[in-house]
């Protein structure tokens, strides 16, 4: 479930500081795409997408019909300093190895 997944996400690094996480834990709208949002746990975030035809409501923290929220997506690009976006589906699936080696750690 979502709780176990959040724990896995939280364990990706000791204390993440993903810039798209407005707080260490919670759900946050992706300001560039109305239908996307970030799931953040311990400062580690990953990208989720609402069901087709729905938009993420930044206050209610749920996916709603577009007329239920006034989405004005940003038109600029992601800041180049931001890390590449992780998809929650990639983390949720897991490799099955159980090693938890953490990618790209020096």
C-alpha cells in the first residue's frame, strides 16, 4: 500500500532535499503539469500521474475533474539545477534484489 511505499521512498537517502518537495512529507502539485503530483517522504520525491482526464488539486491533495480546480501550469522549464525526476512506478515496482544500493552515490 501507500504507507509501505512511502517508507521505501523515505529510505532512498538519509534525508533527501528534492526541490519539488515543498515539505519533507506529503503530496505536492507538479506546477508544470496539471495532472501530475509529487509524493514526498523524508525529502525524497517521485512523480505520480492522476487518472486520465483528472487534475491534481493542490489543496485537497487528490485528483479531481478539471472544473473542480483552477490549474494554471507554468510555461517555463524545470530549473536546470534540479535532479532528474523519478517516477513512483519505477520505485514501487522495485528490482526485487532487495539490495537497496542507492543509485549514483559517491
